[in-house]
C-alpha cells in the first residue's frame, strides 16, 4: 500500500528525534514536560469519576460544567465559545482540517512550535514561515506583510512562545490584530503557556474572537501532559463547526480526566502561583549559567519554560546538539523550529535545579572546545 504524499512530506518532530537519542544516564532538557506534581484535586477528581463509572462516551465538545468553568476563568466568553479537546495539538490539527481548503496558505512563526507547518500540509494547504525578531522574539511585522498573498487564510501565533520564551508585547498585538482584520486572515493563537509569564503580561486573542481562534490546554497548566486535555475558544458558530470535525477525529474527550480538571479549577490560581515561582527560579538559574559561557548569549525568557540561546560557534545547531548528545546532554537544535531558528539551541527548564546545573556543566565543557 502507498502512504499519501502529504503524510510522507510531513516531517517528524525534531524534538522527538532528540528525545529518542537520549542514552541511559543522559541529562534530558529536550522535552517541555512539567516535572511538578499535578494539583491533588485534579487527580482525586479523575479517580473519583472513574470509580463512579463515568467512563463512557460524553458530549463531543466536552461536558458542560467544564465548559462553564473555562468560560468563567476568561472574561468575555460564554460556554458556547468553548470546546474541550483531546489535547492542544489535536485542537490545532482539528482547526487546520476545518478551515484550510486545498491551496490555502498559512503564515507560521519561525522559530515556532513544530506542528503548525505539518498540520497545514496535512490539510492540503501551504505554509510560509515569517520571522521573529532576534532577542525579544516578536513577530516581524514587515516580514509578515511581505508574505501575505491572496491565498493567505490563517496566521499562527504562539505566545508565550515555544521555543523562545517570548511574550507578545502591546505593539505586536495591535499590529497583528489590525493587519489580519484588514486582510481578512484568521489568527490561530496558541496560548498553552499562558499561565507562565514572568515579565510583562499575557495578551490574549480571546478578546478578538470575531477574527481569531484561541487554543489553550491543561497539560502545562495542571502538569498532566499524559492526560491529553486542551480547549478551544472561538465564535459560537465556529465551535459548532469544530465540533463536527472533533466527532470525526475522536468522538469526545476523555471523560474521567474532564472531571479531574473540573475539580481542580476552583483552586488552580493558588497552585499556579506556586509553580510559577518554581519556574522563575529555574529561569534565572539557566539564564545566568548560559550567559556565563563564552560564545553563548541569552536574553532572559519572559514566559513558558524554555531557554533559546544563540551561539557564535562555526557549526549548525544540529551539529552542536549532536556534540552535546555525545556528552549525554539532550537539547533541541534551533533548526527544528524553522529556518530562522538556526544558530540557537532550545533547553527546557521544566526540570529540577540539580538537573539544570548538570546540563549547564556539560554545555560549558563542550563549548570550551568549540571554534568561534
């Protein structure tokens, strides 16, 4: 049998590639997988739901109490604007499959998360990378305007950003909003790291649902990535259309997990305040350690839990990452996140301070051998 051309063209994730290279005993700073414990209320709520027999099919857009709880958390939206999804990644593919017709174009950030381009391709569309500015990693507005064509239908955003840790500033927010409305381009705003902002504030396109769809999730928020639970906020009519696609993709989200998340929602802010301080300390540690290494440079990430330093060595980011693999440090080459990610490495600091320090010791040791 022959696999479809579009699936053959879709690349495997560079993040997973590096993860699979990890030898026993390696310091793995490649995955953005929270190492903190989930809220106790979430685990108890899921277990209780399973024991009580809530293990069958549920509503395709999610149980109404959870949709109501999400709507209550984000002012200006109603339960009809919310759909619970089996992960944020599934939500992104669902949106691409629902909105893109063959030949449509989508603008995707570079460096940016690894799924936007492949999801566009798998939906028979064409992806075009737009640059982020160096150091503060804002959308390059001039570059975006140059890349807009008559076929441009979607613009993907991701703030706080994976891999850069950037946070969208007010000027960028207004520019993206105005350009996309003027050109009738839909913004797909991936905001799964919204709870983790250390400097500045999060600016959400949830206030712009006439022209935007917002993807968020519980994997990072509640440290339950294996539960695969996300949500979408959109215009109520779009939610109805996405529900149709959701049925064909997965029928409904995980029922016990929804009740677990629902049980944790009333106390989630206290939990997040504690977790945010843990990540802030790790952010400060990894920033200092990287900037103490000759040949590397890092502006302190303002959000998420990734460091994306640049380097001045005469090699590609993949070559650099492979040299680190030899010394049992696993990170991700910047090129995995698009053409404009070259010259960078991505380290996750969703790891304890001891592991971060061990990783930075290896990075310093290897960097001393490099040619500049």
